[in-house]
């Protein structure tokens, strides 16, 4: 089974039924990954300092298999409050788990897991995403879904890899991080990732000045070595892998696990005691499962889309907030 790279601008909306919305607040923000109805979901937490919500629910041995959205947020633990707004927006849209059963009148409960990055030292530490910001990001994702159905979606709007949403104040070692997306075709299926690249480690090899994950990209080594990281080692890389392959909940867990290989490919060191590295996996398929050869191909691709998402986040980051962007020290012609 062969894998094919999409255009880098083709992000997670390459998977039918998946849309994304952002609220950007300058020095922080949040990002919501929305499913059209619901999606099989799993999570893998590797960092030593995670900030998460509803992750126990996603264990393969627990009851609920499907979620309605995933929140990625800045603001450290405070940013988890944005999930309240996500739930409110989904409830208003009639999206959620039917407590009394499908097609029966009664309350619904949107299932919204999430994770946060530490970005409090970049801007005002009292400025962090709240419920209204989660609500607005969800509304943006809902609008994106309508436009996707009408085939009017803009790649630049819905698949941006830049300083947007939860990636507004992200840092990648000594460089500015951000929000990055990437997608691949794997046989008849698509797999993609959106990553908020905010690692303690660097994406650049200090011996060569080239990106660990792609030596085609490089920086001026002298300028890079002169940079100083923020006075904290509290960071985190978080993200969501999405696919239309009909994987089971256990197989989705495996994809979330191997997705962390993409972090290790792109960042060194990765998964430190002070990172909160967390990856979710969503499948819009029917959950019947895929065979081993297909799972093998999807696993390899999961690592690649995460690594490429990190690259896209760093390369697409904009100068600002007193942080050095890749574009400011990039080697021309690299």
C-alpha cells in the first residue's frame, strides 16, 4: 500500500466530515476540531506534565467510543475552561450524546476532550482563553462545515499553518512555534494531523542548522545559536490525528501512540518531564476495523503527518511577540 503526500495546504479538512475553527487572541488562543456527527476517538499522553480533559473516557476499555469535538488551547490549565464554550455551542446546534437514547427526546451531552499548552510567559499571563473563546472557535468550525458541504471552503482559511488559534504564542525551543497541518493519502483512505507545536526541545539540529525532520530546510546556524529560550521549560506539543479509515477504538489508540513518533522525529528532546505531549486520534469511519497491512500503512503515515505538521507550524510561524520566527533566520536557498 502506497502513501502519497498532499499539498501542504491540504490540512485536516482533507478528511471528509472534519472541520476546524480558531479563536486567536494575539498572545494566546484556542482551536477546535469538529466532527460532522461524531467520531471514534482515542488519546495517548506521553509528556510528564499534561493538561488534559476527558482523556480517561477515551481509554479503549471505557464505554464511550465517540466524541463530537476536540479542544486544543493555550492558557495552560486555565485554557481548559474554553471547553465549556465548545459544549455550549454544540448543545445549541443539537450535537451531543443523547442521554435517553438516539431519536428520543431528552438532554444531550457533547463529548469534548481537550488538551492545553503552556504559553503564559509569552504575553499577559492573566490573558487566557475562556468559554466565550471556545464558543467562537466552535462557531467558526460549524461555519467551515457548512462551507465544506457547499464546496466553498478556502484552503487558506481552514488549513492554515501559522500563528493562529492555540498556536498564537507557541514556542518551539528558541523559535516561535504555531499551529501546523498536514495530510496524506494512504490507499483509499486519508490521514491528517493538526499540531500545536510548543515543545521544550528544538526542531533544528544545532550541529548542522537543518531541521531534524527535513534537512531540506535550514537556518543561519550562528543566528540560531545566539537565540535564548524563554526562562521556563514548561511547554507541550498537542494535536489531533484524523482519518476516514474505519479503525476501531483500539486501533485509533495505536495511531495516537505511533503519532508520537512524529514528535520524536521532529523535536529533540521530546516527551520531557515538563512537556505535556498529548495526541488524540479521530476516525470518521464506522469503527468496524481495518486489516493489519492497512493498519501498518496508517501507522507509518500517522508519524509522518505529525512530524510534517510540526514542520509546517514552525516554518509558517509569523514574527511577533518578541519571538524569533524561522523565516527571520532561514537560509535562503535551503
